[in-house]
C-alpha cells in the first residue's frame, strides 16, 4: 500500500544525442519539473573532445531560452550588432553592400563557439543532477505503457519517452520507420576560426560568391587577438583540394574571399569540411519517440539557423512535456507528441524551403539572375517595413509557442 502523501514515481525520459538541442531539452525538463522527471542523456561522443573550429549564430530567441534554463551566464558570446550582405565574384575589385541590418537597434544575435556552448550546457546538466553517459541507444521497443531502450553497453532502460537527437543520420529515426526526404548539396561547408589584424566591431559579413556564401562571423577577442569564425560554402571537389593545401595557400584563399577590411589573416584552427544537405523527417514522432534537431531537419547553413531550429525544438518539446506532467498525464503519450509536432513542423519546412531557395538563387554566376537579385537586395534595403520584419525574424522574436 502506498504511503499517504508519498511522491509519485518520476517519469523517466531518455535523450539519445548529447549535442546542444539534446542537452538543452534535458536541462529545460529538470529545471521546469524538478523531481517529477528523471532525465538521462546518452551519447558515445561524451568520451571525446570537440576540437574543430565550429561556431554558432544564436538568435535572440535561442539566447533567451538558454538564459531561462541557466546555461547562459558565463558563456563567452559576441553580440552581432550589424550584418552586411554583398554579391560579387571572387576577383571583383569592389564589393558593394547591397543589404545591411543593424541600424543601432541592439544585437541581431550572438556568436558562440561550439565547444564553449557544449561545455556550458554539459556543466549545467551535471549541476542539475542529469546523468550524461558515454553510451549509445542501439534499439527500442514500445508498448502502451512504456518503451524499452537497448544500450550499447548491453543494458536496457525502461522509459516513458525516448527523444532522438542523434543527428542527420539518426539510427533511431530509421529504426522507428520514419522516412527522411531530402538531398545532398554538391557543396561542403568549410569552417575555421581565424585571427585578423583589425577589429570586427561586431559586424557579420555574408559575401555571396558564385560557388556559395562566404560568411565572416564575429567572435570575442581572446588572448589579445581579434577573432572571427568563417563558414565557407564551396564546391565539394574544390573543398577536398583546399583541405590538402599548405596553410599559407589556405590563408591566401581566405583573404581573397574575405576582402581587405579585417587586414591580414591567420588560422587559429585547422580548416575542416562538413557535407551539406537538405532534409526533413516525414514525421517528428513515433510511439513514445520524438525527434529533435538534425534528426528532424537539416538545412543549408547560409542563414545560420540550423542550431536555432534545434533549440526551438527542445523548447517546444519541454513545454509540451511540462504541460502533461503538471496535469498528471503521461509525457510520452500520443497527444503530447502530436502537439509537439504541430508546434515545430511548419517552421522547419518554411525555413528549409527559404534557405534552399536562397542557395539556388545566389550560388550561380548567371548575369541576368545576378542583376535581378542585386536589384531585389537593394529594394529590401530601402524598404524599412520589410527590412524590419526580416531582421526580427532572423532574431527569432516572431517565434512563439502555439
């Protein structure tokens, strides 16, 4: 017989995938629901150290979410106070600024290095008592009352809800029979952290070049160095060639694309390449399973919105699970996961279509197309209402949980 007034057992939730969306979800659940839930995060990558030069552009909405769950204070970030968009060829002597954002209206977003964000979220999770385990989720079987998860160490976990945050090639999505529609771009995303002679003053620059965009994104100064992250979209074949070049030749290629504004450049991290793809899961849920982050969607990085989408997934799922638990309902039940899917699917589809369209529009050197798109950018720059809407949308302030 249960003791009168005894606390009911905690709902057990397992997050497979220890990237920022998975960690943020776990942290949000525990911060919001306390002892009503028991949350663990599994990822074999916890046994490894991230060393590449990736960085993220966080929207104002994403920054607010991280602040609310206690992962923002102490995180080294750089406000993006202005953004400039150009459209040119690599060898052009002049690169006119066709569109600028900022205008003294505060931060458009915040740059943070991937390793710093990962460490901040992992540290906050550990402080909140969330188990971070360097094992994988190898399989699962669900029934009306729960779900059994087989782990790579030979163990098994009984949970109410399994969250697949295990990346674009999600094994759990595949095991659940959820289709994934998309295609690979014939492009690679080259990333590195650079030091440069002159300060960036918080300005981000997106040079649209024939092979794809080349972005310069401001990072905090460190060790007396002015630093930026580069996100360089290039043809896959040329990307492989670039990775094999000596460092002075890579630096020369970076300077050729970045222009003279920041002065002399040097690499602080090796250039690394990541294949680019467009993809959308046909569903965001199966029985007692929810998809978040790249397991649910992959978009082109030209707008810097991939992580923001994943964090919005985490916030929305935490919201729906929290509603259910506070009402004494099963957080893994189908109505909860259907509501989460409604919250997130339309936003991901719209952003995937927008980034794909922009990539098609700008990753070419057809003269009539270049003329029309440059006229269009100029018109947007001179239309305060439209420009303000785009600026607010980029910051994420137009997104609300429905």
